[in-house]
């Protein structure tokens, strides 16, 4: 199996097509990249910038370059000796515009008799044999807005911009549209009814993304025929699988995919909670790297800052908070899914439906990981049942009766299968998309796949994790930024500095909140941390982030019921950062003070991520400073021409200073990637490197089998303590070259840290006689 040594993620969209990607291949080759990693490229909703709303899985999106664009990119990659990795979306399809999705259009037109009724996950019995579509507005009689319009060989129902098919023989010219609507296989309902009355499985709570049943043989075959073609024609080398937790049988799906691709390199977008491992029976090489991200970030957090930061804006404890946010999701946004589970309880069980729904929601709220894969993970279900009994002793009898029904493995019950598909939905929406906006002690820790209650990690523990990764999953991806991260790597690196100066942050936050009060202290803490982490940020970006984050938090405003008064104050606070002289002075002053330490963290964390066990990914544009926030902020266009020009200028230049132009980061990334591509044998092992001296806790070092990584951690504490002093790294005698700067270092068994880090806070050494 061919596998990558490194990847570079490109967001393919109408504004940056596969042809455009082909044009940047020379730059990526020069950067040191080994494989190109593409966002979804199958035909998606028109205008989609992300591509996860696939409307036609049978062809490459013409708006993204089509099959000819993929061939052009593949040819360019092959000429440069680069591989191609593509993101695919097996769990769901985009249905926002039914006319764009032939499968969905046919389903609406034919109902249960449609060939595609088996492809989509619809509970027809829940709505009298109709498919509920939550698109109507809040008017007194929105059905009155329906229009019957002539179409090819029949009619269509129109509701504002929505077009819907009419089943043959159910309409005639001039007929009342409402009467025609009553004869269709679908029922248009108010959008607010989606959370409690929907009868098709969604991607999380997104009504415009409908679940697909790839566990059905012909559905798998037809949704993967184009993907098979890629491998048959040698256009693609590997796949990234989006949201495998939504599938009925992830292990079975991956086995079929391995057969289809001939055993190609496959990664899964799987979130692992602390201590959780990827199921051993999955036919894949690892995850997309959120677990690595969480570990690396915490190396640069000072555990001494935890207590003070916890008191800046008092909040709930994390464990009770996520139970309650998950329960709110199960009772609200995903109530439809809970009620569907209730309907699957076998007749004759004797369970009261209301009590059963209550108990199911409680178990979902107590589930400790995203999901089980029965019989794998049965212990997680047992843990959730026990926790649910403690939370709700009044439901003990119902929980006892439900346990064996939920534990049925190997497809014995539909209830057990669908419960597993649902638990991840509740976790994602309740934790990542709610609690992460409420638990705001140190927001660099609030990242996808991470647990914010885990504040820091000691070097010994990280060495242990890295050694285990080398033994167990050496081909799993590592990352620091993705299209889904809440904050980019450089934003988080700067925010983490606050753990080293918690007292100053407490004072700064108090002053900011006094000058621009929000009335929601935890959220204000998050907002000002985001401002400091991303500064300087445009006013437009800051407003967009603040509104999205506040509505996700759901404490003072929300998506479904925005609080105009709170949001007015929120936007006033954002404006104050730009317009209020004192607020602007405070923000700029703090940013100026912590930016050098933030850049030290950025460079050090990046080198660790690039050289630790695994396949490192560089997210588009982050080879330079990138202080982005949550999507869509982190999906902005990238100026590759400027990057290529800057990279070329670095070829013969002296190592640039760590400054605003980010050339130092680009130099570090390019030199590390080029070494890994040229000398992969230097990265085939893992050993911790010994460090001694007064500041030893500030130096983290490891040897990958010839490539030796040394980085600085907690730089403010190092500076306050008087610098490196007698600290040294212990290595075999000889001459070493720092691959990043080109400097040579002589070693008599120890190299002083002050010499290692004379230019940069991170170094990548290779022994000269090992070249």
C-alpha cells in the first residue's frame, strides 16, 4: 500500500477548482509536500464552498473542474511524484434544492414506490406514509403561498424559491395547490417542527442534509461507482472518510471500501475521547488527527495557570455542563431522532413511550464517547446506563429494560443500530457546538476532539503517547488546523500564552468587561480571548464570529430565538475593540506583549506536529501566520502566488527573523517536510531525548530515528526564570546540523540549549555523518 509522508489540504470550490489546484502543484512540491489532500469533489449544492452537501455522487462536480479537472490535477501530481488523497462523504446527501439531487427528487415524486426509498433513511410510518419537509415559514397559513406550476410532462409545487415534484396523475391545471399538496408523498410543515417531528435521518441537526443508507449493497455500489473509477484509472491514491460514526456499520463499510480501492490508504474523521482507541477491526490507517492536535496543544499550556483562569469568569464544572448541554440537544434539536428510537422499541416490551423517550435521552446524554460499534464498545453503553441511573433513579426500571435492547449486536435490532448512529450526533451538537462556547476558561483547549477539562500535559506523558502512536498507528494523520477547527493553530498558540500570565489576563478581562459589558461573563471571556488570539482581525470577521459563537453557546441568544437586545450589546462590544480608545489600547497592548511567546508556541507546536509519529497535514495557507476563527473564517481564499514567491525567496536567504511576515514559519515547515520526504528512514522510530539543567522543563525533545526535534515550551516562564542558563540536550558526540537554519552544532555529549535556540525556538537536528 502506498501511503503519504505528509499532506497538504486544499479546499476545492467553484472559486478554486481542480484546475487551479493543478497549477499550485509546483509550489506544493517545493514546499516539501508528499500528497495533495482534497476536500470533497463530487457534485454538490450549487454555490457550496465546502462540498459536503453532495447532490450527485455519480460525477465530479463540474463547478469544481469536473472529471477533466481531476485528471489534470492527477497528471500534475504524478509529474511531481505526489500522491492524491480525496475526502468523501458516505453518510449523507445535500437536499436543500431537490431539483439538484436526482435521487431525492425521485423520492419526493414516487414516495415509497421510488427506487430511492431504500437509499434514504426515512421512517414512513411516522407521518402516515409521507415524508415531512420542514420548509414552511411562520405565517398563519403558509400553505396558501403554494403555487402549482406547469413543468415537463406534468406539474410542480412551488413555495417561494422552493420547487417540488408532483406525482403523476395527482394534479390538473387550475387546481387548488393545497389540494394537490395533500395528494403528494411528502408533507410541507413549519420549519420549527423539524426538531420534534422530522421522519428522515439528518446529518446532526441539518435538515438540508439527509442520511444515506450505504449499508444497502446497491446504494454503496452506486454512490461509490465514481470513486471506484478514480482508482481504476489511477487518478487517486487514498481517501478520507467523513463522519463514519453516522453509518449503520462503519467496520463493514470500511471493509467494502478496502475491496473497492484495492487496499488503498484510508483515514477516518473519527473523534476519539481521552483514552479511547480506534476500533481494531476497522480497515483504515488511522484518524484525521484531532487526537494529535489535542495532545500537542496541551504541551504548551502552563498547568500553574489553571486556578486563576478558572476564576476569571466563574462557570459550571465541565462534566455537569456537557451532560446538561447534551440533554438539551436530545430534548430539543434532536428530539425527532429520540422519538424515532422510541418507535423502534419492540411491541410487547411493556415500556411506557414517554418514560422510554425520557430514558433514551438520558442515556444519550450520559454516553462517554461518540458511539459504540457493538459488540465493540459495549462497556461504553454499560457506563452510560449506570450514569443515567444515577442521574435519574426514577427511570431505573425503564433503563434496566432498555439496556438489553440497546446492547443487541450484529444487527439484531434496528433500535441498537440507530441508537449508535444517534449518540454521536448528540455528542457533537451538545459538546463541540454548545459546551465549547460556554466552558471558556482557556479557549485554545476548546477544540474538536479535545476535552477542555484536560488543561495541560506533562512532557513525560506526551512522550508516552507518541511512543504508543509509533507502535500502534504510525500512519494516522496529525494536524493542527483543519476546515473544522474552532480556532487556527496560530490563534490557539497565542491564547495558550494566557496560561502563563493568568493574573494579567484576569486584570485585562475585568477592564474590558467594565468598558464594554455583555452581561454574560463566560461568553465575554470567550469573546475577548478570541479577539486577542486573532488580532488584528477585520471588523466584518469579528462581528460574524461573535454572532455565530453567541448563538452556538445558546445562553444569552440562539439561532432559533435571537435576543435582539443582547446581540446589540454584543456587536457594540466588538465595535469597541476598534473604536473605543481605551478598549483598543488594552487589546493592542496585551497582543503586543504576548505575541512573541505566541509565535514561539506556534513554531514549536508546528515542528512537533510535523515530526511526531504519523502523517502530518498542513492546512491550506497555514504555512504562514494564520489567525483564523471558526468556519467560514478558516475557509477564506489563499494567495498561493504570493506564497510561492516568498518560498522561492527563502531558498538562498539567511534564516529570517520571527516577524510579522511569517517567513520563519514557512521556512520551518518547508525544511521539515523536505527532510521527511527525502529521508523517510529518519522518521521510523521514536525515542525521548534526555534534557538536563535548570530550565529542563522548558525543552521537549525526541529522536525519530535520525531526525531530532527540539522545541521550547512555556516561553514566558523561561524568560522570567532567567533563560536557559545551564540547560542542555544530551546527544551522542558528533556534529549536528539544524535542518531549519543550516547551522552546525558541535556536541561532546551535550549541546547547550542557548546554542540550539539561538535563532528559533525550535530546531530539527540531523547528525552530519548520518547524511
